[in-house]
């Protein structure tokens, strides 16, 4: 696989919302809306290989989280609700009433928070490689990584992260890991440190949410994702009525970059079933 940035079409609306959120919108103007949320230290370019198929049938909003990519840092201390509000404000800016939300990793935490804070604005939910109740030992490890980032900077945990995110053969042969490094280098340092703490601690507010999330939901992860395990995905789905779980064989945390199709096909099929 050769990882390159490529144009979806010549008909891409891009801009910056009043709060500094950078975004692109692509797809038919009268189609159901799907919003994409990338993960910690990444940017909206993560979804480049998802866009061509999604944009055939959906109006796709693709944006950078606060302090990531081309977006400004948050104006308040980062929390899951601050990030959920970011999406709500972007939808208002674009005059969008309802959306499906596809979120990767922390994006899958943010879209669950959005489902709790703005249930009337949500059509369906797709949660990819997102953490849940980690247990005491794993929770301590994630908090320690967040503390290291605060003390030593965003790149301090990069090498170990890449080993958790990609299979060894892919890590050695593909350009994607280098691109992930470049994306993290672009993140505002304070924004990254705050987001890392949200990733570490935000799961607590998502366990057994009240009221429960009740929109059609797809939960996916990789078989060998050590930070967003299959058990976590099953647990997320068990707490959401009408949720479906898919475990992708072999892949790790950033499997959607390693083999986009095995993630994009089920996502598109799920959206087609519930939005058509």
C-alpha cells in the first residue's frame, strides 16, 4: 500500500468555523450527513481513503479537533464535552440539524459524549478502535503515558505508540507511520497534552451512561488492538441498544490505515442500512 494524499473531487467545500475549527465538506448537498472524528495526535487526513466511497451517497463533514491539524486550540480546558460542543458548533455553522458520527479512538469517545449531550442531533453512531473500561492496571498505564506527554512533550511516546498501532511488517515497509509522525508534530503541544489526559480519563464518564445511548450503533476494533481491545468493543456495544460489534482479524490500533477496506466496507454497509 502506498499512502498518499489524494483529492476526492473538485467539489470540496473547505473553511474555518468561528471557533477556529478547520473543516472540509464533500458529497451531495441533499444527502444524509456523516461527520468524521479522527484520533489523538492525528488530523482529518486520516479519513482520506474513506472519503471517495462515503461521498458517493453522503454529505461528509471532515474536520480537525481543537489544536490538531489546521484547527485552533480550544478556548477552554479540554474535556469530552468541549469536543462534543466543537462538533455541535460546526454543525450549526454549516446549518446541519442531524448527523451520523464516525469516530476513531478518542473520536469514538467524543461521538459517545455527543450522543449523550446532543441525542436529538444524532442519526447513527460508528465507534472505531475506541477504549472503554480498561481495568485498574491498564488505566494506570494510560495515565502514566499522559503524564509523560505532559512532562516530555508529544513525541516522547511516539516510538512505542507506533509499535502498538501497526503490525511489524507494515511498520517496516509503509509510509503511513512516517505520516503519523508528521501529523503528531503538527499538533499544538498544550492541546495534545490536554487531549491525552482526556483520552486517559474520559472513559470513566462513558461507562454505563445514563440515559443509555439508543441510536443504531456499529462498534469495531482490531483483533490485536491492545488499547481498544475486542473485549472493550463488546462492552461498549452491550451498553447500547441496537449495537453491532465487528472484530477485524490480525490488525492493531491504526488498522484503518493499514487496510482501509476492511473497515470502510462494513461502515458504509451499516450506514446504507440505517440511512437509506
